C-alpha cells in the first residue's frame, strides 16, 4: 500500500533496531500511525496522554489500550492532570514534551501530517512569525519523529476506512483559532487554490532551509562569553535577531519569552557597553565589556555543599556559605570591587562572582583569601564559560 511505503521510507534513515514509542491520542491520525507501525513490523511502546480536561478522555485511553492489545503492542497511559487557567495550550505542550523526553526510547513517533503543517503555518503567519516560525513543524527534532508530515489528512482517512479502523474525534479540535483554520480557513483557501495545503507545506520546507542557513551565519556572532558587540552592531538585522534567540536558548535552554517586541528593543537600544533588557523570570540581556550576555537573576546568599550557585558549580567536602560581595566590602586591605576589576571580571558579572565563607574565612573565588585556622574543607568551583575570570577554572581551595 502506498501509505505504508511512505511510512517506511520516512523511517529508512534510522539506525537499525531503534527503540520506539508512538504517541496515540485516539484520533484518526495517531490510530493510523499505530497500525502502520504494526504493519511495518515495528513494536513501539504505545503512549496515550490524558490531559484530564474532558470527561470522555479516559474512554479514549481505554480504546487506544484495546487496539494496542489487538496489535500485540505494549500500552502506557499517562494522566497529565493539567489545571485550568491561562496559557493552557502552552502548558499542555510543555507537559507532553516532558513526557516524551522522559521515555527511555531512541525515538518517539508523532502523527502530525501535512494538513497540520499547513494549519500551523497559517496560524503563525497571522501572528506575524519570522521564517523560523513559518518553517512550521519539523519532521525531526531530537528524539521526536513525524513520519506522516508529508501525508494529507484525506489519505489517512481513506486508509483508516479501508482498514476498518475505529477512532474518536476530539471535540476541542473544532474550537478556537486552530479549529477555525482547520474547518473554515483552509477549506475556503483550498476551494480557491486546489493543493493549497501541500503548497503551504512546501513553503515551510523552503523557509526551514533558509532558516538553517541564516541561523548558521548568526551563530558565528556568538562566543563562549556572549555576543561580540562590535560584530553584532555591524551585522544584518536578520542575523542580529537570530543571534539573540540563539544566545537566549544557549543560556536559558529555551526562548519562549523572546517576542518580536523584545527583539526590536534589543536590537535598537542595547550595545556592548551598557544597558539591561528584562526578559522574564529574572532573566535579562546585559550589555557590558564589549559583549551582550543573557544572564539569570543574580544569586543570593546560600549554604551549599554541592550544586549550582548562579553561574558557578560547587563541589565541597562540607557545607559552605556562598554569597555575592557587599558594597564597600574588603578582603584584607583591598576592596573586593578592585580585586574583581583587576581579575578581569566585567561589571555585569560581578554580582555573580562568589565569596565562599566558612567561619571567619572568606575566599573570593580564584582571586583572594582572608582568614585563619582552616577547617580542612576542600572546595572546588567551576564557572560557566561566560562567568569565568580569565576564562579559567576550576578553582580549588581548602578553607
């Protein structure tokens, strides 16, 4: 069958014998994906996620479990129990991604198809997305694979009917902006422009290629300690914006709060000598010392034996106190601020540089020490690349 061959072709590049899971909601697309796996001789773990938002969702999980059993596939049901409130769609997506990431498998197969791709691009276009957003849903990202991304919904429906499959429709698919795009906008567009969904998906693939090229060029603006301000000021705005997104992702692990307005402000008002632009949840873009850095909120005093303190990692043989320096503080006859400056610590990073205390002993990590009667506590501090004076570390001392 043509659909089965398309499915096999999409997985042909995988390494031999990968461990797989397949996400199955109970809708026609994911039910088809599960049956295609079985017909291709694969034995994935079937995972159903119940968001806990509709009374009938438990019955959908039972139906998926029943069909998985008939195919000889192992089933795992997870209830996410999402509370009602703002940003529900985003929270649901993050909860799903957390589950997929936690699975001890090489790949998770998801059933997004060509119509999903077209709907995503239309929705993002209406939101004013850049080429990154208009690239749509990736066929592969990390362990997530979408082998049906080039398949029309009508093809899946035809397959399901020919196979005599049963599925359940999620009534929420007809609600909200996405429901309007699916049931009114895209059909009206297709009536005027036959093949519109496939054409939109093709545009997404082309924009993804453009985005890969531009992001690669933008990555050249990033160094281990941040973005070089001079190179940034001379770069094309398209590269500036991408470099900022890459910086935030590298520093924070994601770029969800990076809006078009924030990028406009960052490219207009900041330079490498001064300025702070808040990002959210304590994170900020900071200009100084010829660099642009993305930094979390400065850390506060904390007792710790092993773990993270701001931009530093600690490993000690006993608990010690870590804190930022205090205004006017001295170690011996020297002001701490002078020691930090002479040690090459930029102004923007000084609130992140730890002072380690045990009893009456103080160690300005890597730079200065004051105290008597050591307790024999061995301390190892490793700064992140952007936080390290002289680009060094780890720093060792016995207090």
